[in-house]
């Protein structure tokens, strides 16, 4: 039923995009139509409108025109193009250069148009489209135009910049309202906005797009997560390694990256007189294979689980970069597991356990996809079939629900993708398990089996967080910048009521620092005490503020304010420290009440 609803929603959104394009053509006859697909949460259409810059007011006018068209109960009709060249010429005569270009590309694919007709059969709009569409516009119940953005034709910055209208549609008004509320909440949580407000990170033009400067506040958060990462990996039987930032191009020829990933790689020429070329690493896996290769292995050594917080660099189009979630330089919490075929399912299950245990710490659930062999792949088909079967077996044995994402595997192997759900219900791609029979063969790595025969190990690639940059961007939005006490850049702020209370607070400050608690001592009286408390709790998002005046000093206590709660009473500083340490060590499972 869910699959049927998803298909119905996708079809309705696609049809709604055609109505939007028809409305734009009526309002702006000079508009040239580009492409308008349905996407995960809605749809968009790209337009080339000479002399017009679309605004929020424009979107209101387009929405009004769409409602007028929808009310006419227009129908959608598939039309097989009888003479493709004649249709291309007609598009060119109409000035529809983008439609003509697309049709030229697909002229041998039995191309079709979809015609939008009124009740008298008059064609109001057509576009090159394979469908399917809804029967009529009476099925469009709830839609909303969201925003306008620039988009290069074909995503190529050498081409003309078009205007892209993003929109969404749902099967009911209630679902639309819920989604619009989610968008508004997402704007408040935007990690780029909070990154500036909370002094977390920056990206500077002098360095380059997609290259992140971690400020002390966010690096403190990262440090806690890295500490957890190292501790958990050692508990789970991994060894931790470190590898170089670049390597000779020969390494990437062996791995197959030169043939399948070249456009995403950064190349370095050693010097003018040398033909030797180096590549800044886009992946950690070849290095880990070389570490494996440095020693002889028997079946008793396996599984060998090798992990690295490895920084990699991948070329991205500048228009695709943004904040922490789309960057060119990032640190993967990477690991590669070398095992025997018999160990494979157990190892996959152990990784799934690791992902589940980790995401539970952040109160995140997840959905799972299995991505299968892409068109461009390396290795033998039989190995791909074995790899896909192995991943399915591991998930089926657990009774896991998962979707099949056909053709979206890596070039060297199929993969399981984990899409975590944040506090407002959005999904984000994070953890991945990729099964690889191919790189071990390309590098000719072996282990000696029980029968004395040298065999090729199976290799698993996996990340838990995905990348530190992207995961921290997700965390900022998940928590709306209000990190739990174990992660918070500053865990406690101390606010003495008057100057005479400073000495008492200084003693508390030292005690907290000695216990490793991240604390601010605020003796600036230029603002009122209530303003400073509110600023720490609401704006700077510090979990706890401790206040002391004459009464607290006489009783050797502190008054405690908790972020999002307010006053929670008074207690002795040693009692507070004990409870805060318990909250930190339990990663929020035992909060101070």
C-alpha cells in the first residue's frame, strides 16, 4: 500500500509540474521550458524567461493561475511523436530550444509528448515526457510553490543560468500543511545560520568553496564524537591506522579510480621536469589494502577490521556545495574489513549493530536501502551477484525491511545505505556498507585458508557517520544547535549575582575545570543578571547556568537553571558535579532533574 501511495504521489507531482509550466507560459509567453521532474519531496521546473526575474510575488501569481487551470479539470494525454524531426523543427520555430535539444538526444527512443487539454479537447500545453500522468487535474488536491533558485542548464556552469521554481504537492491538505511546517522548522534549524550564530564553522573564499574551517566550538563537539568513535572501534575489535593525503597515480590506476572516478579527483604534477603525477586521495581503501598486503595472512588472522578517520578530497561543482553537508574536503569515519566468505554475514550484522547502537545515542532511527550494480562497474558479474546475495542474506536473517535502489551501487560493489531520521522527520544519508570482491582481486591480496590454499578475501567498506562534516551539519539541525551536555561546547555557565560573589564562583570554576567540565565564568556586569542567564540558555544554548548570591554562599550551594526547563532548584556543587558527570557519561540517558 505504501509503495502504491508513493507511486501515486510521484505521478501527481509530475502532473502538477506540467500545470505549473502551463501557468508560467500563460503569464510569460516568452518563457522557454527546460526540464520539470518530480523529486523526493516535490517537483521543480526550469525556465528561461527573458527580461523577468521571478520573485515571491511572481510565485503567488503563478499559484493563482495554476488554481484556475486545475479548476477546469484538464486532462493529460500521451502522444507518440510521428515525425520526430518535424517536431524538433517546430520546437525550434517556437523558440523552445531546450525541448528541441532534449528531443534531438532522444529521437531514437520512441519519444512521446504529454498534452494538457481542456474539456473541449484544445491543447493548452505540451512537453516532452515519458509519463505516466494522472487522468485529470481534479486529482490535484494540495500544492505549494516554495522558492526560486538559479540552475545552470544541464548543471554545467558554462551553460546559461535558468530560473528554477521548487514546489511540492501532497494527496491531502493536512499532509501539505505538515510539510510546510517542517520547512519552517528546518529554516530555524539551518546549520549555516546556526553556524554563524553559535560560532561553529566557516567557509572562506580565500581558501575555496567546500573547504571547512572548524571553529573551537564545533571542534569540541567533534572531539567528543571522535573519542566515542575510537573507543567503540577498539571495543569492537578494530585496529586504527593513518594513511597519506596523496599517492602516485599508479595506485589509482590499479584501484580503477582513474577509469571510473577521474572527474572527481584532484591531480598534482610533481614538478615541471617530471611526468610523475600524484592524486590527492578521494578514498582511503587502496591505502588500507596496501597495509593488509604488507604482511602474510592466514584464515586465523581474519576478520581483520581496519579503521581510519581519513580526510579525502573530491571535486564537486561549485553550485552543488553548501555548508557542511556538501563539501570538497571531508573526513570519513572509514573502515575496511577483510574476511572469509563464511564470515561475511556475521560481519555485516556486526556493522548493522554498530550503526543501530550509535544512532540510538543521538535518538535517530533509520531506514535502509540496498543499492545494486550500476551500468559502469568493475569485476565479474558472478562476483556482483554473490555480493548482492550476501548483503540480502544478512538483512533477511535480521528480518530488516529495506528498499532496493537499482543501479546505484559503487562501481566496485553493491551497498547498504542507512538513511537516518532527524528530530523533525527528515532523512539523511549517513552510514554505508559496501561489499567488494573486486579491489582484493585487482590488488591480488591473499590469505592462506585451512586447506593451505591461498585465497582472496572478501572486503567490506563501511562508514558509520558517513563524513564528519556532513554528520555535524546534520547534528546541528537535529538539535537546533542545542547540543546535549556530553557534546555541548560549553556545558556550564557560572553567573555570580554581584562582584562580592566572584570569589565563591571562582572556586567552583576551578573545581569544574579540574573535573574536565567545560565551563564559562561570567563576571561581566554590563548587562543584567537575568539578561545574561537568558543569553546563555537561549542564544548560546549552554545546557546549565549556575547562579550564586549571598543565600547560596551561606548554604554552600548553587541555584541551577536548565536549558529548556528553567529553575530546577539548588544543590551543593559536589552533588551537581556528580549528577552532571553521570549525565555526560551516560550520553544523556540520566539527565539532571
